[in-house]
C-alpha cells in the first residue's frame, strides 16, 4: 500500500477517541502531546489521564458523538462498533483512524519518536506495526540530543537568509558540508571552538555567538 504522509497541526482542535483501552489511551497520549483537545467516549478507560485538554464521556458510543470533531479514532475492541464510527465519520466528511485495521479508515498511525521539534515517523502501511516500532527505535538511536542543537543552528542560519529563499539546494549543501565535517559530534562533545571554526569555514558566520547562541549547555 502506498500511503501519503503528512504532519497535522492539531493544536486546539477537537479530536474524538472511541474506546479507552491500551490502544485508545496510546492514541490519546499522542494527541495531547500534539496540543489537541481530546474527547474520549468509552465505558472504561485503562489509564488515569488527567490533562486540562482531556474530557471523558463514560458511556458507549452512539451516533451523533462525532459532532464538532476534526479527527476521529475508532479504538474499541469491537470491530462492528469501530465500523459504525467509521461510517458516521465518512458521512460527516471527517477523517477516521480505525485501530482494528482493514479498509474501514482513512489513515494509519506511524510509530513516532520526537527529538525536540524533529519528528521521526515510521510506517509499514499496516504490514507490521511491531516492525514500525523497532525501525523507529533503531533510527532514534542515531538521533541523539545533539540533533536539537543541529536544528537550532540550521534554523538560525536559515532565518539569517544566508542564501536567497530560492536557493534551497544551496542551503542543503551547506548543511551537508557542516554535517559531513562532524557538526553533530562536535556539538555532542561541547567543542564550541571547533563548531565556530566550521561555521566560519562553510557559512561565513563568525561562530555561534553571531547566531545568537551564547552557551552550549551540557547535554543529558
Ligand atoms: C493499521 C494500524 C491502524 C492504526 O493506525 O492503529 C494498526 C493496526 C493493528 N495493530 C495491531 C497490533 C499491534 N500494534 C502495535 C503497535 C502500534 N501500532 C501502530 C499502528 C497501527 N496499528 C497501524 C499500522 C501502522 C503500521 O503498520 O506501520 C503504531 C505504529 C502507532 C500507534 O498506534 O500509535 C504502534 C507502535 C507504537 C510505538 O510507537 O511503539 C503492536 C505492538 C505493541 O503494542 O507493542 C501490536 C502487537 C504486535 C503486532 O501485531 O504486530 C493489530 C492486531 C491486533 C490484534 O491482533 O488483535 C492491528 C489490526 C490489524 O492489523 O488488523
Ligand atoms: N492499532 C493498534 O495499534 C492496535 C490495535 N489493536 C486492536 O485494537 C483493539 C483495541 O485494543 P485494546 O485497546 O488493547 O483493547 P481493550 O479491550 O483494552 O480496550 C477496548 C476499549 O473499548 C471500549 N469499548 C468497548 N465497546 C465500546 C463501545 N461500544 N463504545 C465505546 N467504547 C467501547 C472498552 O470499554 C475498552 O476501554 C483490539 O481489539 C485490537 O484488534 C490491538 C493492538 C494494537
């Protein structure tokens, strides 16, 4: 299956989760981490979730529950209920994820790992969710805490309009040079002077201070 990946901005958007078992609760945690408002409809909830943006209607799903929702998750253990939720979503034109798989839903969730604003998302298109998680864990190991600093430098270089907005490729090639010359490793070991030297060599910037980065705090 060839899926189309996107990154959704769900801040303050109402998302409905039907079914509050292990799977529904995982979906809820992911949604809250993305700043969404979450409504759970479920007789039971297997985690103690307390969050100002979370609300629980403690009862079974009934038609009409989707009113106002921008995104819906059918996560009960009853495929017929999940299908009914998907059915209502389709009629309302709201995208729906169906945890019991099959072709009832519009979207599948990837395995997600976050390093600051860097989001790693891995999907096997429903083939093996467990493999998605394993691949995500392996890739995440390559993405140590120093990559938050790499991103900070990259975004500051970009904001300085080092190159004209049209030369995205030029920006990329500068980043590749910095990384090929070991930027991430130097940041990991806190070697500020060597980083400054790289920035001078590749970017014509007089070090981190010129980018407004005054100190390199020790990494966790
Ligand atoms: C289609 C999809 C629909 C959807 O979006 O929910 C779906 C469906 C199903 N999952 C099942 C089983 C498991 N799912 C997981 C874990 C995850 N499942 C996720 C996504 C997806 N799961 C979508 C496809 C994504 C893809 O293929 O890439 C992850 C990536 C994201 C998330 O859910 O947040 C999350 C990783 C969490 C992480 O990041 O670590 C584990 C492992 C575990 O729980 O530890 C198991 C047990 C092991 C196994 O079966 O592999 C079953 C069988 C149920 C049964 O047999 O009863 C179905 C139903 C079916 O396939 O028919
Ligand atoms: N997509 C995924 O990542 C995974 C999907 N699954 C599938 O997802 C299903 C759910 O898995 P779990 O959360 O582990 O099951 P679970 O049994 O822990 O939770 C099911 C939840 O649905 C609620 N529920 C039942 N009937 C309902 C109704 N009519 N209206 C509203 N809520 C209702 C229950 O109260 C319970 O909270 C499984 O049956 C399995 O097929 C399983 C593992 C991973």
